[in-house]
């Protein structure tokens, strides 16, 4: 495998035979108490190994093997097994050049002695507990119990924090399929969830890389178990570079950091003395269970107390006092992060695991101009952008490319923090808010980098005119396709999970043939009437595009939790974001849960969260909040086949919030019977 010289900071590099002292064991730093059973900032931030595709002979495929690896999540706990790509967590960063196709042979090597491996961690379910006393934030007691550090499967020992395994998880064996998130490639290279391989299986995928320089990531996408395979460790970065980016001379080499962020819980031993916790080193997938009104069991998406960056919990990084480029990836299963930089040098903040705490010290030293956003999922922004209050919101699956000028903080200690509430602590400022630390050297550095005024000359803002035309730079597109999707709260028909419904617009006077009718009012006063056309993945296909189509997707959020929506195959721009007011139950008033319909047309929604320059960047994943109506526009050009779109909360994706769509050449579509439709 190519890449830089091995070092202690680079996982996945095996020691050469006969050199037991290599790589040298890094000496942990003293760390800071967290109150959660592990010290913060004990480990140095590791960086993934790098595979530079262009250094290989043209046409020769890169082999990337999913294999059992040994990882150590924290300096003070033992190493444990994980599923990795090429031994690393994250897997190797694959760097490619724009317009140069790369072939990758994805191999499932997750076997031992010819048998497919079981998960390298246990999945446990915290049964429903009584609600918390009034005034305590959080859904209820088991939601919080599931987010407390430690615990184990009940068959491993008794204890208050021993829980039953989630059904069937002990028997789950490794079957994998890789999706390159954000890539423009044909459907058969896209990681179709049904196309899993058993150990020994190899899938060759071709990535044309005909897209702008940006941060993509690859991860497992197996049908119904993506959450378990990704949690086991199967993800990595994929970086597209191009000349436009090179001309900007952005910070590179040691000053370009890949930060794959994900929350994790850890298994602990049974029988530890009261007030102590002894971690086994293994991860733990611990989630809150509940029972729906009709007796169906459900689980709340997993949420964990420890933030891990590149496989290390709360790492620290020594940086020079100059510009750095941080490639942020929210690789969490369900956590929506609100990232910001805090100067913690003089902070007298005492972390606590008890709620509620409203320590006023938290947030007082947020550096509101520290994070300079230069790119989003699909490419560079037209110009650098400093987000409001210095906060970068990121749902699972999203990437943000930021620059930080550490020369402003010479000799200071900074922290990357998550200011969103968590399952453990609904208020920000708690012990689990830390993500990682930066210690800035106090010496001046000669840094020739200057923040450019213009980043991306290729970017044009998309527009949708009132008379239904699309304006893309100097192009006018007269016809485009539409897709309509509603996300609805749990509880409909006894369902325990939120659902994603594909909608079909009814013609005037058409008999819906169902009580489930959704009517909304457009800004121009026109009422649109829909019925669900499909709810589950395996129901029939309703969204079919011709290759070359532009399509406006309308997502209506009628209640329930926020969802990071991801559509494969293309990069989008958000055109509009409107907002309906929410009722006391968190649903849009007028949407009746009992009948799953709107008794009257929902009113014209009001102005929503503004579409900031960051939100208007090229995106493949964006978070839709309750009550929002979001309209995005994408170009379905340059690839064909079957693709998926889904919620990127992996528990939701696995629990039916995923649907297929197809893109076929126009000439074939002429022969293909299309019922319904939706072009105008
Ligand atoms: Cu979701």
C-alpha cells in the first residue's frame, strides 16, 4: 500500500518483522478529568494512512479490505477488536484527482477460520424505565441510562447496568457493501444496500471522479444493518483534488487534518466497586428501548457519552500558530452536532455528569470567528463564510471544510465542542460536549497563506422562477422533474419509528382511494393534494428520472425528530426552506396522527431558517427540522442505474426511512412504462 512513512500516529501500519520496537508506543499526555470515567485529552490525534490513487499505475485497481483490526479507543483502556478497512479506524484516506477514474476492489475479509465474524461489540437494549422527575431534561430515564458510560450484555455478568441484548444481534455475521457517499457514479458502483458480499467476496467499483474537489467518505451500506457495520468501524475519507483547489494553496500536508467524528459508548466490567468503572476496551451499542401503543418494540437511535475523533476518544493535537485546514465529517450514528471552538486556557469549568447544570462559564469564551467555512459536501463555497455565532451545524453524513487561523491563539488551549444537547445532557456545556483539544504553539510561524476572497469560480446559485423555469448560471432549463416526500412522526398505525413516505400528487377531482391524504398550500395559494405512493423500501418504484433530468425534491416534515436527508448520485442546492408552526406534540397542527391525513389543507408555511451561504453550498445531505418544508434542486446527469435516498440517522435508515429511485437514459425511458410521472 502506498502512502507516507509509517508513524505512531498512523493506524493500520503493521510493524515490519524483526522490529518489535516499531512503531514506538506514544506516551499518553496527563489529560483532564471528565467525570465520565475516562480522562480527556490523553491521546494524540491520529491521522489515517493515505492512499494516493494517482501514484499507482493507470488502471490498476486499489484493493481495500474490510478486516478485523485491533484498536485502542483511549490510552487508559485495553485494545479491542474492531471491523476496519485495512486495519485502520477510520480506513485509509483515498486521495484521487478529478476526472481520473479510479477502480477499487472492496473485499470482505471479515472472517476467522473460514467463518464470518460476529459483531466486535455487543448491542444492548435498556428496557423502559419510569419517566424522570419533572424538571429533568431528557425523554425519560431509560433514554438517559442508555447514554451513561459503560454497561454490558446481561449474559456477561450481573449489575444495574447489565441489559438484555437486542434481538438477533448476537447472531449477526459480517456481510458488507460499500457506498462512496457523495460520488457521482453508476448505480452498480453505488453500494446498493441489497448487494452485500459474504467474506471472500470482492466488489469492483469504478469512480469516474468527474466532480469538483471535495471531501467524500466511504462507509458500509448493508440493508437493515448499516448502523451496526458502521459502528463496528467501517468508514473512511475519500478526497477529490483538482487544479482550482491547488491554485488556492490551502494549508496542506501536516496542516490539513481529517477529523472523522463519532460518538461511542464502551463496555465496562460487571462488579466494579461502587463509584468506579472499569472499561473492557470494547465498544458498546447501548440504546433505549420502548414499547409502542400496539405492543411493538422500538429503540431510540443510539447516542453515546464519548466523542471519538479518528478512533480516539477526546484526542488532543499540538498545532503551529498558523492556518490549518480541518475536514470535518460527522460520522455519528444519530447525533446532530453544533461545532464551535472555545478558548479553554483559563476556563474553570467543572464537568459533571449530573443534570441539570447551567455553568455560566461554558460558552463565555467561544471564538465566534474561528471556524471559516470554505466548503460543504459537494465542493468549495464561492467565498469563505464565517457562520453566525461561530457555530457549524452538522448532521450525520455531512462534511464541512473549514480553515482555522491558529496564529490568533498563540500559546492558547482550544477545544472543538458540540453545543447541541445530547441524550446524556439536554443542555450544552456538559462533560460530553468536548470533541477534541488543540494546543497552539506560542512561537510565531512564517505562514504565506492568505485567505482568498474567491474560492470557487465554478459555483453558481441555482434559481427556480415563479413560472417553473430553472436558472443555472446562464442556462435556462424549461422542464424539470419533481419528487415529493413527507416525513411523519412515529405512532401512525401503531408504528414505533418515524416514517418516510413517497407522495404522489393527485389530479383535480381524482379519488385518492385512501384516507391518508396530505394537502398543502403553496405560496401562490394553490392547494396541492397528495397520497402516499410508497412507504417501505421494497414497495414499488415511483421516482424515475431520465438521465440529464434536473429535479426539485420537496421534503415535508410533518412532525417527529430532525432527519439528515441524503440523496445519492448527485449534489444539490437548497432552494427554499419554509416552516410551519409546531403544535404541543411536536407535529404540524392540522396533520392528524390518528388518520394520517390533513383534515384541511396545511396553510402556506412561513419563512424558515434562512438559507445561509453554507446551506446554499453543494450538498448531498442536509438536516430537516420538524415543521420544515425544504426544497432542493439537483442534476441527475452523468450516471445511470438504481440509487437510494434515506435518512442518515442510521437507526432510521435501517428502520424503513430509505427508498429507491432510478435514472435511465431518455432513449430507454421512451420504452419504459411509467405510471404516475411528475414532470412539468
Ligand atoms: Cu431520521
